């Protein structure tokens, strides 16, 4: 809290201002490049900004990345912070998402940094901003040709604000990351983004998730991707109503132009034709996808099996979220299981709400036992696996040394079988650190089950 911040600041400043004598050993590596104090109620009164400011101007830290998400930062606090920001020499990235800066808080942070060479990345997401701040941001974008990252997602920006921002984007030649997710862009705002992208080919990361852009926008965006000049390597278009034709076009573009490494098209329709292209993308070693999210895309059971088979051929994907698509029966689970057994690239796999059944989960978990790359596995919402998962999970514990986290929320846990599983005195996991069993309400009704979970050799949430 704010009192802890003051004590923390005093200790750090005192330590870093200390000058050792020649005969004293002093650790030279005192530089702290990144400071993350997120989710602490730091700004309680006027002292909060001052204490934070003292941290910012410690020259010996060479502080480059300052992350203060959800700390209670307000417009007033940001204004009190101004004299400290103007003295900083090293900052490159300021992340103050999830605060309450409002429109005037953004200039209060950015103006003191005018002329500074390094500070060129900003995250103002979810700060109760409106379109009024866009005029100021447009000026910054037009005049500052070093700014490389701007995140203003989850703020309500009106059409006038979007028009102002568009003028600034047109004059900027340095931006590589833009996040305007959940800003209410709609069709009109989407058209402005397309016009900008048609003339600007240096953007590498674009996040427009939850903007209700529609199928016409999707078709126009496909042309951007297939133009051959786009530098986009990370694209997030989750929940935009793009339509099956546009999502297939995007996947075709990814297949033909293998620069995209991070793709999120969750909650947009993928039909059978689109799923066929998706499978080709997943199975191609020439496409360097690292992160793929196709959650809740309505992919059919037969198409899911095809995509599951192609996972075996992939050597690049580290994060795969296939949640909310049908796998269901044994044949579909077998296709995924065979791929999980052999795939050595995926580190996080999400198969939440895929309709897995008892025989299917047995196949998948035995494949996980043989897998050597998956560190995190999510199986939430598969309500028919709560009885059958425990026997093959013993094989996972006995063989797998890689899996660190498994999430089994809302799987319809069979409490007696689970209790028996955890009551085995010989039960040991070779790698697992945390199991998440939240949202299985029957556990809370069984003191015996809770006692068994508490005796586990790893942490269990329930």
C-alpha cells in the first residue's frame, strides 16, 4: 500500500545513494531495468506520486520499463508526478493501464518527457479516456517520430476522436505497435484504420479485438495482408464479426505470406473451407506461427480432427488455444492425442469446453504423459471428464517432468474417485506445481476431499 511504498522508496534510495569506501566491497550490478508495482494501492494521497517520482529519478538504476497497472493513478496524481518524469534519463516504456487517468492525465505524463530520446512506448489502456485525448495524441504522433508503441484499448473513443487520431497516424513514420481494442471503432472507425494501413507498411503489431468491425472490414483487411508490403507479424481481431469468408481470407494470407507469427481470430466464424486452410497453416513448417488463438470459432468435429492431426507436423507454435470448438468423440480425441504425443513445440495448450468425453480424455492424458514440451494444460468446462481423468493422470505424474500447471475447472469432478486419487501416500508428481480445481462445487461439500487435496505434494486450488 502507500505506506509500504514510502518505506520501500526510502530503503532503496538510501541504499543507492550510499557511496562505499575503497576498502569495502560493493555490488556493482545495482541497475534495475524493470520495476513492476502493479495491483498495489499506491496512490492514496499526495505522497504517493512523490514516492513514485523518487524511484523514477534514481539515476543509478537506469530504469527503462515502469509498470504501474491498477495502482490508483489519477489525473491529479499524474500532474504531481510531472517534475520527476522530466528529470528521468532512461525510461523507454511506461505502462499505466487499468488506472483512472482520464483525458488530462495522459498529457500530464507525456509532456514532461518531451525531447527525451528513449521514452517511446506507452500503454494507457482502460483509463477512462474519451475522444478528447485523441487530438493531443495526434499531435504527439505527428511530431514525435520516435514513438513506437501506443496502447489505448478499452477506452470509449468517439468518431471525432478517431478522425483526429487518424490525422496523427498519417503523419507518423515510426509506430510499430497499435492497440485500440474494445474502443468502439465500428465500421466508420474501421475504415479509417484501413485507409491508414493502405499508406503505412511499418506496423508490426495490431490489436483491434472487440471492435465490431464486420465482414466488409475483414475483406478490406485481407487485401492489406496480401498486398506484399505489410509488415504485420502480430494480429488480434478477436470478436469482430468478420464472417467465414473474411476469416478464410486472413488464413489464406497467413499461408501465402509467412510473416505473421501471432494470430488471434477467436470468436469469428471459421467454416469447413476456412478450417481446411487453418489445418494447412498449422501443418506447414514454412509458416512460423508462434501463437494461435481460434477459440469459439464454431469449428466442426470433422474439421477439428483434421486440425488435430496437423498439430503433429508443427514445429513452431508455442501457444495454442482451441477452446470452444468440437472435439467430442473418441476419433477426434485420438487425432489430437497422437499429435500431442509427438509434438515438441507447444508449451501451452488450451482445450477448454471442447466436449471431451471419458474415453477421449484418457487418450489425451496418456499422450500428455509422453509429451516433453507442454508446461501448461487447460481442460476447463469439459464436464464429462471428472470421473475418467484420474487414472491416466497417474501416468502423467509418473512419466512427465515438463507439465507445471493443469487447469481442471468445472469438469464435474467425481469427488470419491478424486479423494482416493489424492489419498494415495505414494502419489508424487515429477514436475507439476499447481492444479486448479476451482468451480467444482462438490469439493466444498466434502471435508475428506479437502483434507486429501491439502496433503498433495503440489499446490491445489479448490
